[in-house]
C-alpha cells in the first residue's frame, strides 16, 4: 500500500523547524545583546609612606589627593560641557604630562578606594583608583533619573541637598559635619557600617567645590576614616566610592 501523505508530513515538519529557527534568531537578536565599552583606569597613591592610610593623615595631606581627583575629572570633561568653564577657573595648575588626553568621550567616572584585604585590596600601600568608562552603569543611571524626577516634582529642589539638611537638623544619624558637608549613616543603609558624605549645597561635580570646600571635604574624610579605625581599634577595611 502506498503512503502518499508521509512526504507531506515530513515537509511540514521541516518547514516548522525553519520557522522555529528563524524565530529563535530574531529573539536572540532582540534580547541577547552585548556591547563593548572602552575605559581607562588610574591608580593614585595617597602618601610616600607605606604605613599610612587616610585615617593616619591630617586633612592638609588629604587635600592634594582631592586636588588630584579634580584634575583627573577635569581632564576628561566633554569640551561642550558647561562644567569645563567652571573647571578652568578653579583648577589653575597645569596637569603637565601626568594626565594624557582621553581618546574617547567617557560618560561615567568612579573614584574609589578599597582598603584592606577583606575588601579585595591586594596592595598594602594606601591608594585609590579612578575608573572612566564610555557607558553609564545601571545603578548611577537610576540614581540620576530619581534625582531629576525629584527636582521636577519639588520645584527645582535638589534631593541630596534636602536630605543633608533634614539629617543635619534631626541629628539622629550624624557622625560628623562641618560648614560644607554632612556625614552620617543614611536612612536606607544596607551595610553594618555605612557612612554617606553629602555636600550641604547642591554641587554638580568636583569642579564645583571652591578652595574652602575642598579643605572641608579633606577634614570630613580624615574624621570619618579615623572614626572607622577607632571603632574596633584596628585598620578598618572599607570600600569608599565618590
């Protein structure tokens, strides 16, 4: 007996297989995307003495570290950025040959320090790092959106400025503050020991700090890191980000 329908069924199966293959390729193209990103990393030593950390340094010795952060940030600003004019007025010293002109326009810069082996620091010499990337990471992007929405919803008020004012007035979570900065445990803290440093007036970036504000920032960093060490009378490991 002949079976004329078998070839027809087989043809339909092959057709369905091609449809599934094309559909899978389309979904892969739509959902499974990977993009490359360019970046640059700087390592900044805090002191020529290997046995010192920020907690051991007076504010006057931390100030040059802040100045270096500001110079690196300035060197990577978009030529069209309104911050550049402000930066040129506040950073008068030349970068010399220490900072090469960037080859890419970076969208994000993270300035941080990982202190102690528990936080993944393999070099005992006190140092920090600066990472610049051509992409904007998800968490900072969301934070930016929330701050923009807050400003829109509350008549041009700035979220962090308002939060620093609130905490300074309440005093419940304050660890240290001076004329320019509030430092304390944020209301939404998730780490067992967590301190946030916020400028009391709205600042867009490092280049917005005047000379006295940079001095005050150095004082805050000295006070906060020293108090961490005094907590358990040891070199307290931490991850510090700006």
